[in-house]
C-alpha cells in the first residue's frame, strides 16, 4: 500500500514541480522571485514535518499520511485560485500547503523501515522511494497536456495541472486510509520490548535529545539535510535557466523527468549498497555524485543535453544521500524515539532547502546559474569531512 500511495503522491508532486517557478514569474513579472514558489512548497513541507511527526508519534503512520495528502490537495486548489486572481501571496500559500504531499511521500520511507531489521533497512527504504519513480517521471511530461485540458476555461493553462495534482493526492489519501492496515508504526511498537520510560521517549523533545546523544545520528541528520539542500537549490532554478536558453515546456519537462528518474529509479541500488557496504560509504558516494552534477550543470550554458545529464546525476546523488542518511538515522536512535527523530530530520532538511531555494533565485538573478552550482558543491564539503572522520573511528566500522 505504501508503494501504491507513493506512485500517486509522486505523480501529484511532479505534475507541478516543473511549473512552480514559471507560475511565480508569470504572476509577479520578476525572475528574481521565481524561486519563491518552489521554496514555499519546501517550507510547507518543513513546517508540517513536526506536527505530522507528533500525530504519527501518538496515533500511528496512517492518520499522519492521510492528513498530509489532504492538505496537499487543498494546496493544489489554492495555487490555481492564486494564479487566476493574480495573487502572489495566495499562490505562495497554496504552494506551502502543496508541500504537504511531499511531506507524506518523505514520511512513507520511514514507514517502510518500521518492521524490518538493520540488515535490510536500506533496501526497505529504497523500495518505497523507488515506487515514486512511476508518478514522478510521468508527471512533468503530462504537465503540458494536463494544462491544455483547461483551454477555453477560466483556469490558466499553466495552473491547471495543479488540479490534477490535487486529485492524485486525494486518491493517495484514500488508499492509505482504507488499505494501510495494520499501522506499521503501532505494530512495531507492539512487537518491541517496552521500556519503563517508553511513553515519555516518544515526545518530540525526547527525539531532539536522542539525536544529541548519538554522534552517528548527528552525522545522519547532516547527510540528509545538506545533499537535499544542494539538490533543491540547483533543481528549482533549472527550469528558469533552460527557459532563458530557449527551451520550451516540453523540453523542460523531459529534463526534470530525467532528474526525477535519477532521484528514484536507481534507489534499490543505493539501498543495496547501503546495506552491503555500509551507510558511510554511500554517503561518500552521494558527495561525489552531487559534486559531479554541479560541475556538469554549472558549466553547461546553452547545451541542454549537458544540463540534462547534470540534473540526472544530481538525482542520483540525492538518492544515495537520502537512503543512506535515513537508514543511518533510524539505526542510531531507540525505537521509541524514531518517529520524533524522523520528523525532526524532515523539518531540518526542508527548512534548510527552503532557505537554499529562496536564495537560489537571487543568486541566479545576480550572478548566474553557474555560481549557484558552485555554491551547491561547496555546501557538500562538511558532509565529506564528517563522514570521513566517522569512518576512521572503530565504532563506525559497522555503519
């Protein structure tokens, strides 16, 4: 059921992902503000992470996932309304709510890890991430046809696809509400030995304490946050960069599809590598891939093929960091605190990515797309240093 919901949720997110910067430019008339629309979505994902984690901590995975998909559907409708009335504030509010769909997709990866042991945890997480491939790759390519359905109606052609996204989110919520039974998190708790302080350890404050007490959890948090921030910062401005070099919506959709394929299609490989060779090795691989991607995309200029290759490799690097970091985070904290820690992880990575996405539009407007990629690559240096430091310690041998 997680796989089915991921397909639908991925379709909903991806239909709109290629259009958000262009909608912002269309409504405001400013390229410098174009990065704020996808950034609002990332910010919404971040802001909803802790409330959803609190709900899952107390009630289980199912209520949290369903609520997130419902909020995402509402956001899609608000994006359309904001575009119709030319209200940038309403557009941003809609994009923030739309980010709840991404939050549901992200939290589903942890639901997959609730009932498996450490030796298979990377593969379990990667299976659910892989399921997003179908919807995410199809989504950008049907954005243009989905918009053409609304020709001759009051709904703007570029905003219309968000109504299809809303429908996909609603269907994903129904699937989870009806079919995700028993709840994986509640089942895992029922099967696990209960400590005397188990209830108290499930609070969000206890989740923060669990990260503070574990050096490997701190590394995992950084390994998830920084690659995600670098990826989002580069990705959100790529449609604008391509459009500035004459690419049409169809080509932009193909490039974004290739990027999303890199993010999700090879995730089972990354999961197997994380289980077979260790989380730290795959985190190092993520740093190498993301740096290569920044070099390719940042030096592409008008060469659309090189930009597409850079975005594909960018997706691969994100996949390696997300899967290895998520598995390491789950490995490193007690079962009682996991839901809270996982919510904290999504809050941190999306808040950082929100800042990165907001800055990306200004950076591109002032200095260009190449410097943006150089900055993204520089962000990865602390991740490489921390991973290398932990790998040299005997306690990290099994990580």
